[in-house]
């Protein structure tokens, strides 16, 4: 190996693309044979040589190191079948080859990540169904705002995950364009058949412009953006799990295996898994920035900078796969502490909006009603009372419009069932949401 070959090479990380590379090469050899660019005899020798290398790799055999995986496979082929192996690289360059390999690889992985999201969604839906009657405070600014069903909160994440799945599907469509046949940058004078290649490799489209095809890494960047978005959503979820596990909240419990003890404070159970998933976002967002920065300002067409796309893509991919698996299992172990969430909902005057709505429905302008209820809350705070504890007489001191039925409006189950607007937190709406999201699940 020459002095800087290791530095400029990519073997240590693009070895991951070995299978995609060989699959791409087999298709290329088949195309070269079909178009009679190489003879059937040579084509057959090349293809069976490649298949053997793939078989050996799958058995755990280590291919000798070269500058990159493309050279490694080609050299190994020549070692095994002789100089005829050198015909494989006819009408092809490593530039269209590497772009093809990465697309083949990512198309599979996009499907894997979508499946993992799907599993997480299923768990969320299951938890929502199992806890359909659990009442908790909904927050804005992390301050108690209005009572909601815990199921509504969980389903919010199921919908975020649905968008992530859709986004990945969209990314898949753009990844599904085959660059092979663009050669180094200008196309080739050999009479190749790119449509045939696309058919063999199961690509929906072939690229229209060879310069664009060999330099385009948009799909990889887009993939890492999709991953970043999933990661972002997971940090929100983890943050809430961490809060809810805090004894001050005590809303939930999770399996002990997702927590760890402290080396000094015997009483502690720390929510480490949720914390690590939250922390992994740093690397994942970093991967996105790394890719954007690597790709910016590059003149057409291929530049060696592009080789550096793989590490961030693989890193983001590996991390999100583990994060989704861990979070899915952790969520599966989640149990609500029903009386704690309800007790917490009873603090913080979260029925106040309901009282204002009650007055507004009795023809008092909402703004005036808002002022009246604000005074009621102040009165409660001064007299250490909750809204439910006030008598009708006390309510009437603030407005004659209050009738006995005001107390019905203070009942949490009622408050929630009245939020029957489409997408609201009523049980009816939750059941509809569950039905609708299930249509998106495999
Ligand atoms: N290892 C290279 C990469 O990953 C393959 C392409 C090399 N092309 C070149 N013109 N040097 O990008």
C-alpha cells in the first residue's frame, strides 16, 4: 500500500457496501452480456466468480483490503478467474458504481427503518387502547393547561411517526433512480442498456443526466434528514418519559431494565435508556450537518469529498435503528400510575377554560368570561380551594349566570368527552384516531 492510500481510501467503512456492490456488478455483467459487449462465455465466468465471492463473504470470509470495496471485489475476481475478470469494468466507472451501491443499500435500509417505526406505532396504539380511560393534565409551556386522555398524548407520537414513515417513503422514491451507466461523468460510447440494468436491479427510474447522476447525494442527505426528524421526535418523547418518571410527577413506571441505579445514591433509578436516546440526537444531527457541509460548493461532477458521505449515513442509520428498538421496548413496558395522573390533573385549575366556555355559551363574550374566571381562580388561590370545592353561591358572586349545572362542567370525564371536535381529546375522537392510524400500520 502506498503512503496515503489508507488515508484516501474508504475500505474500512465501505466494506459494508460489499453485497450491494457485487449485486450491482452481477447486473452490470449480465447487461454487458446481453448487449454483446462481452461474450456469453466471459459473462458467465464473471458472474459465477462474483457469486462465489458473495457466498464466501456471507460465510464470514474476509476480502483482502484494497483502496475501496470496488477495487477489492474487482481484484479478487481477477485473482479467482484470471484477466478476463478485468472485463467487468467495461463501460463503467467507480463513480457511477459507488452511487449505485449506496442507493441499493439505502433502499433496503429505508424499508428497515420504516418497519421499525411501524413497530413503535403499533406499541403506541396498543398502549393508547389499554389506557383509554387514564386522565392526565395536558400542558402548554409545561404548565398544567387542560385535562386530556393519556391515550391522546401517546397517539400524538403515533402521528409524528406516521409522518416520518411517509417522509421516508418519499425519500425512497428519489433513491430509486439508477445512476449506473453514467460511467465516469459523460456516459459511454458502448451500446449499453440502462433500462435493462434498472429492471435487473429493481429500480423504477434511470437518471437523465450523467453529470448529475455521479455527483448527486441528495438522497443520502435527505435520508439523514428523515432520520434526524425521527430522532428529534424521540428526544421529545424521551424528555417526557424522563419527566413523568421523576417522583415529582410519578405518572408512569417502566421496566427496570431501561433504568440503572446510581453508584452513590441507593434510592435512585435513573431513566438511562431514555437519556441515551435523547443524547444520540447530537450525533445524528451532526451527521446531517457533516453531509450538508461535505456536499456544499462541490463543482460537477464526481469529487473525492463525496466518499466521506458514508460514515455519517451509516452512523445515523445505526443509531436510529437502535434508538427505535430501545424506545419501542421501553414503551411496551410503560404503565400509567392512574391515580397519580388524575391527582396531578386536579391541581393547577385546569378546568378554568371550561368555566369560561360555560359562560361564553351563555352569551357572555369570551373575553369577559376569561376575566371572570381569572378572578375566580385568584379567589380559590387566596382561600386554598379548588374550582370543584366552591359553592354555587360563591360562583354567583362572580356571575349570576352560573347555575347548578356548572358542576357537571367541572367533572374531568365530562370535560374530556365534550372535546368532541375532530382531532380533540374525547374518547370518541381517540377511538377514531386509533381506527385511522391502524389503516397505516402493517
Ligand atoms: N471510494 C470512492 C467513493 O466512495 C469510489 C469512487 C472513486 N472515484 C474516483 N474517481 N476516485 O467515492
